[in-house]
C-alpha cells in the first residue's frame, strides 16, 4: 500500500491518467469565460465522470461501433438487390469470316436448271468457294436490368448472427470495466482531498495555538521572566507552520485540478467537495465483503465473454467447411440500334434467369484446419488467463483484507496517540504559563503534537485507501 509521508501525502495523485495542471495565479484569458460551480458528493463526482471522462466516452463509442459492425454482419443474411443500366457504342462492329455457304446453293440451282456458261458448257460446281466476311451486331446496344442474390445458408454468416449478442455484451462490459477504474481513482483522489482539508484544519489549530503561545511568551519576556531566544524560537516555529500550510494548500489546489481532469470537468469550473470523512465511516460494514465471488469482478465477467467469443470463432471456422447455398435471379431488357435512340420506337428483348448455387469446399491447402487450430490455441490461452485472474483476485482480496485490518488498527492507534499528545501539550502549556515549565518542554510538546497529527493524517488516508482497495478486490465498490 502507498505510504503517505508528512507534507507529501498527496503524491498519490500520480494515479491520475492525465497530468495534473499547476494552479495559475493569472486569470488573463479566462475572466470573460463563464465559471460553473459544482458542489459534489463522491457519488455525484462519479456520475459526472461517467458522462464526461474521455475514456468512458470512448468506451461508449466502442459500443456504438460494435452495433454498426453487427448490422454489417446481419446485412449478409438479407437479399442483395442491384439495378443496372449500360450502353455500348461500337465504332467498328466486329467482323467474322465465315465459309461461303451462299454460293454453293446458287450453283446448285443453276446446275439443276441446266444452265450453260458462255461457251455452251454445263455449269460445274467449283471445289472451293472461299470465305465470306460478315458483320454481326449493331453500332449501339443497351441493357437495363435488376438482379437479386440471397444467401440461403452460410455457416460463417450463421455463427456471426449468433455471436451478435455476445459482441455487444463484450463492448458494454468494457464500459463497465472502464467506469470501475475511473470510480476507484475518483474515490481515492476525492477522499485524498477531504483528508487534505482535515490536515489544513489541524494546521490552523496548531497555528492558532502557537500564535497565542507566542503572544503569552512575549508578555512574559517583557516582564523579564523569559528570554528573547524563547520568543525567536516560537516565531520560527510559527513561520514554519504557516509555510507548511501554504504548501499543503497549493498541493490541494493542484489535487482539485487533477480531480477535474479525471472527471472530465473544465479546469476553470469551481469544484466543492461536500462529503466528510470520519473514522466511523471508514469502519462502516468493515470486512462485510469477506465472502466474494469471481463473478462479482467486472474484469472476470469481461474475460468470460472473451472466452465465449473465442468459442464462436472456432465454430465459425468449422462451419466454413460446410457447403454454402445461394440463390441468384436476374431480369433484364436488351436493345440494339444503329443509332442511339433507345427511348424511341424499337424492340427491347427480355433476358431472365434464376440459379441455385452450391459451393462445396474440397481442399484449400489445410488453411481452414490451420485457422481452427489457431483459434483453439487462443481459447486455451484465454482459459489460462481466466485461471490466472482467479489467482490474482484471491491474492488481491487477501492482501486488501490484511491491509484494511492493519490500516484500521493503525488509524485507531494514531487517533488515540494524537489525543494523548494534545492533552500533554495542554498540560505542559499550563505549567509554562504558571512558570513551573520550561520553554524546552513546551517546544517538545508542540513537536510531539504535530508529529502525532501528521501520523494520524497518514493513517486516515491509508485507511480509506485500504477500504477502497478491499471493496474493489471483492467486486463491491
């Protein structure tokens, strides 16, 4: 557990995912901007972060993105309908060379009629009539039609449709995991600042005591019953306390900026924390979450859905080996012209077809077998990670339980020690005021009181952090 050291107790702000902005004394450029005041309990701060933290917003966008991916998968199960219109211009119509089938028929008629040539000889059938060059087609053609394609069965599409619910749960669970992380950090920083305010109150009380003691010592010095050195020592102590308070206030101010960044709140806005922190509040329901379930942890739920998606992936590749069945239909009109005048008079000829296609996978070089084995390995890795997560959760719970118990015990001890130091200081002060105590005794009592207060502040912060860690470990945060 993180230990807080006297004046540096706020160094836990390093947990923030973004850098803490330093407080600027200059207001140039912001004076004209509207400043909104927020008075938040810790729960209100969490609710605000759920709407404005950039990580949460991006996780919510991932949910929307997954919804669109699911629509893409679903679209493959619907029929695809396409309309088309095309026209072709042939500057030179294709020419085909064909055997001369016309001349033999003509010669046969002449022979049958007994026609003779100019020399009076009977016409004879030639041995070779050669070839005839002919053009087929027109200079312009056009086709307009509509086609339909419908998948009747595709194993991969079928599994994709089944996995849609799991993919959405996976994306939504990621939002919950992100929110829990933000929630834990907000709890810690929020109460860190609350503890900081308690530290300031104790510093104010010490400053007030020293100011009164310094005033009394000056009177005693003026009456000749104390040395100037005693006055100077108290002045130095008072100055040190005032300097320490200034540093703590500056650190707290920076902490507020850090909390705003974590919440996604504009830095210029004013934030007031309304919750208080007491020993009883920290102890409330102490260790009630000792009985826990892995299912209570968002990370475990997230991993379980990941395992489910891996199982779908294996089924997808297995079903890719099953034949696919699809239906295709086409209806079109075709026209041919020697002039581009397809909207005028002229015939349009109908073209239509309906086809049923079965695609049977036979051999693809062991590609599918390799993909199935890959996904099986990934599934085993996920299962191993889930088992490791269980061990990690067990360790976190036991460690957090021990730390929580220890922190509560230490907080109680330090509180009693601080109260005792307060009594010692008050008694020493009375002795000093009546002349039976020395300046050395009062200085020592003051140092011991401040040390006890610092130890209590550290213990108080350690206790609330230990409580938050325990609740998070048991999934009760």
